[in-house]
C-alpha cells in the first residue's frame, strides 16, 4: 500500500539544495511529490502538523563497529538518530576481507531501515601485511577500504596498499597511528594519565602516523579519508597539506568533541575509546575544525557487552555506544552555541555523503532520504531504552533534546 | 564519571572503609594512620605481639603479581591483629583458567571474607574491585600498576615523621624511575597533604611522567640541583627492563648521573635522611656506603611496614563495621 504524507508548515533544512525555509512538503513512497505547492492528488495524503519541526537530510555515519549479527539492533539505533546510511568498518573479529563476508553483511541488512555501507579490510585479516583482494571487495559492494583501528606497521606496505587501491579508485579510510609510539597506551598521555598511573598515548602516536599518510597520499594520488583525528596538531597538519593542494577528507569522533581525558578520572572505563579523549584544547580545536567544515563527524560507534567494560581500565573493552543519541548529543553543541546547525549537518550529512559518494538530492519527483525531527523534544535514555546492543553509552540518564519522529529512506516511511 | 578513589574509600562520616590511595585523604586521617601505627609499634616490642582487633575476621591476600616481601608483611600484620589469613596466588590459579576477575572475587566473597589485600599489575584494579565487585569487603591496595602503593607511602611518611622531625615544611626529593613508580605517586599525594614545603622528583626525561607538576611536584633532571638542601632523599628501585625499553642507555650511566653516593649526598642537608622502598639495587641507584651509612633509615622503613599495615587494616575494618551497624540499625528500625 502506498505511503503518502503531507508535512504542514515544516522547516525544510536541506543544505545540499540550499534550502532553509518553512513550507509544506508532500512525499509519496519516498518520492518528493510536492514542495510548497501541493500535488494533484493532495487529498490522498495524510496531513501531519509539523510546525516547529525540522526536515533534515539523512545523516551518514562514516565509522561504526557493527557485526553482522547486530545489524538489526544497531540499524534501529542509527535510525533513531536520523542516520540513513551507516559505514560498517571491519575489525579483527569480523575483518570483511572476503566477498562472502560482504554478502553476509548485505543479507543481514535486507529490510533494514538504514543502508549499511560495507567498508572492506585494506589488508588480509587486517594483519597490515598482505593486501586484501581489493578489486573483488569493490565488486562485492564495498564502498571503501579501511585498516580500522589497527596499524600498518610498515610504511612500505601502506604505500603499496594506497597505490593498489588507487588502481580501482577505491577510497581508503585510515586512522593515523604509529604503533611504536602508541605502545601499550590506553589513554591520552597527560596529567590525568600521570595521576592515574595509566600508560599514555602521546599525540605524536597520531601526528607521526598522519604525516606518513599525508605524504603517501600526495605521492600515490590515492583517494584517502583520514578517520578520527583526536588532537589539535593533527588539524594543523591537515590544513598544511590542504594548503599545498592535497584533496583529502577527514573526520573526528563525536566523543572527541564532547569529552576530554579528564572524564577518565576515577578509572571510568566508559571513556576508554580509540582514539583517546585528549585535552580541552584539543577538543576545542577539533570542534572549531568541524565548525569551519574542515572535518566530518562520525559516531565511531562501538557497542560492547555489559561485562566487557567491567574490568580494570587497561583491560576494559574499548569504545562507546553512540548511535542511540548521536543526534541529540550533536544538537547539544548547536543548542549551546558551540556549533551552527549548518555546520552540524554539513559534518554529519553533506561531507560524509560526498566521502562515501552517495547521492542524496532533495528535488521534486526524486527519491529523498530525510528525517523529521522535533529539535526541542526532551530525550533521556536509560539503559533499557537503548536500541543498540551496547550499554556502554555515556549519555545514559542525561537530559538531552532532539527526537527523530519519522525517517523516510529507500522508498519507505518509518514512524518512530 | 565514576566515583574518585578518594571518595570511594571513606564512609559518609569520613572513616576509612577501604584503603586505595593517599590522594584526597585529609591531613587528619593520614595523621590518624600514623598515630595508630605508632601505637602498634609499641605492641610489636612486647613478648606477645598479637592484639585481638581482627579476631574472627578473614583476610585474603590476593596477589595477582608476585611479591613475597609485601605479601609477608601484610600476612604478618593480619596475624598480629588475630585475623585468619588466606594467601591466594591468583597469577597461577583461577584467572589463568579463564575465570574473570569478577567471578574469582565473587567466589571469595561468598566464602565470607572480610578484607581483600590486593596487588595487581593494572592501575585502578583495587578501585575497580571496591566499586564494582565486592563493595562490602574492605579493600586494601597493596600496589596497582603505576597508580598507587598507599601503605608503602604511609610507612615512608611515618619514617620521615620519626626520623626527620616531622613532615611539615620539609624538602623531599624522590629520585629515579618516577614514570613507572606507584610509590612515588602515593608519596607525592601524602607529602602534599602533610604540608611538605617542596616535593621534587629527580630523573632523566625518559623516566618522568607527563605533566608531573599537576600532581604538585617539581621535576629536576640534575641530581645535585634536585637534592640540594633536601631534608629527605628517597631513592626508587630501577628495573632492569628499562634498558631494553630504550629509556636508559645503561645502569652505569644511570648510577653516574642519578646514583646516590656519599659525594652527591653532600648536596643535601647534613642531617638529611636517606630512604628506599626496597629491594635495593646496590651500585645502580644507591651506593652501599650510603645505603648502610649513618643517614640511611632504610631498615627502619621495613620495620614500620607491619605497623602501618596493621593500622590501615584495623581502621578499614572498623569503618566497614560501622557501615554494617548503620545498615543493621536502619533495617531494625524499618521492622519496628
């Protein structure tokens, strides 16, 4: 049965179409049939009062750790935050280094309310040594390749991997890191790590790795995306490279613009993340780069079993479950005046959409991927309310604002 | 955010219920620990050394890292308090069979243990156990990673109080591998609270933690400048693996630059005391003539170790008992 909806008096915020206006919108089965002007059969549409509500573009998450068996729960969590596309990064347990692994993911994603974009492994089993079958992974449907949160120890292998990926015009997502400087570190190297006696990860563990990537990207001409910068000096390095003419995209994790290493006080393993939370100066620099549209934002979502965080800090699982509240957390920065709504949507939708080469137009008689949001609706999630299978969510119990009421994607309308 | 270790170790009325770190404890409480230990020192000089404070209580020594010396002093301290003591070498038992730390501890708690003395290679392990695993068992931290070794720090404070004429206003230098030292961190917190005038940490940059100033200590790379006019010089043990980690070129160079000799000790005050948490590497961080010399109080430190451990065990158990009494009386009140 056909789904038809008429949104009355909605604020249409569609940066790609350069639209920010309050008007009426008609959508039938995911196709925009009327904008300001009603379609012929407008009487058949279900009218929904949308005064005070926003119609925003579908958000695109560049990095999520979702196993094939968790696709259903995590897709619902993503939908709740307005995501219509989610990149699934490989990890050591599920390296996505074969066509069958890609197929399994795609099958798990059938009937899902969000589109899962498989990101394959850059090297076989993410070992950082043998190149993965990149051509076959692309044929199977991988939109990019990644080394995820593991290191390529040899700069030679990185050079060859980038050259080979360039052959197929594949985007390579790389988290900058130099393994020998990272060592056994489990949090930012600074006063908090010193106080707690935890092994620190110096900022050079990231910047040295970033310098390698930038120089090899320049040399090989590969299409490189830098995943999850965590420090101010990395932003500087990126700016320098861009000023030389290098076309390179980059993102930072939501956690790194929300929290600092001081959150680890009391050995709170919830805040053990990769890359680590750094100083407030780093947080500000990253946020400023997002505000300047220099960095995209990713949830860096990594759900964990409830017991996985219950261990001494250095033994606890790494990562945060962010999908359930990513939108209200990002909107908190907007509500606080730390980020404009335009920059926020650019970081969560426009940029990642370009990086993943997805089409997301907002044009008459074309399919749309959008979410209807009540920006002021109170959101306070307790652990049982989470759709994600990960309870490692720092926002549990936190009073936030911004609720997705409906998502329209891939021809389907979902009321939430 | 989690409860900080300092909040976690106190009852609502400010009594010790765990002993996890010296950080955040009041001057009054640190002084009470030293006073209580002082009172036990006199009992240790008697023919019958036992006191009945922990009679009927079960203390479990949980050593996830080997340490014969520290474990022995805790065992002796528990026995002198008349507790039953169980020594568990976890490194070689349950956890190596795949049982998680939490499962192991829940099993031990189910055996009606009253106190765990915990040593673990991970920073925050004792704090984790106190907060998430067995909140009704008193936890005494016997060393967690690089984070804290509070009983060692307190026996050092007692040593300074007894042999340097108090702690307030004193200049104290801690020399050597500060980066990996839980002892140094616990000493710095205690010295700050007990109002030492100047706390210096001395060593090469490779062995100095980032932003150590934030803990209230001043870093020095030069040994003579670092111990200049000090009242107390505390030497730390240097582990041999530091050479493999490219942190130091050789023991010889370390001794030459940072070893405490009769000559370098002259930079300190003439009556300065020399301390070392042990075991000593003679000829690596300290010369034998200094270690065995008139300014050394290293053996005194060892002898105060049992008294300090008796003091914190007795105080933490008393804190736990008062918690239970409060809980019992409120339950009785409900029924009434």
